[in-house]
C-alpha cells in the first residue's frame, strides 16, 4: 500500500476522519496477514514508511503507525503519506 491519506473531509469531523483512516489501515494489515504463507515462511512482516509527503518519509515499525499519525495530526497537517510493503518474516531460534 502506497497511499496519501486526507485528514479532512467536509462531511466528517476531523477526529472521525482520523479514526476512519486508522481503521482502513488496520483492515489492510489484517487482510495482508490472512494471505497464505509460502513454504518455510513463519509470518508476514511489514516495511513501513510514514511522512507528511513522499519525500519526507521515515522508516517506522508497524506498531508505531498510529502514534505517527497522531504526531502528524498534532502538527496540523491535512494529509500524510503512508507506505506499507509486506515481506516474508522468519523467526530466529533462541540460543
């Protein structure tokens, strides 16, 4: 998913629009995690980038997406860019 999200909408309150965007992102993550795993793959991992625009993105962990969106909202931005790419994840054995 490579998408620019709007945080304003004429028909919704700003807080509801932010909740809608977060829900849309969580639905995408759940849909990607449900895809069948290839042989010898343990789980789906994600490479995430978040920023106000495509040029100012920073690499973040998937668990920090909502916190990053909250930071962008606090800055007063009306939109943000999010990139989430699924990749195979492999668990390492503990020694």
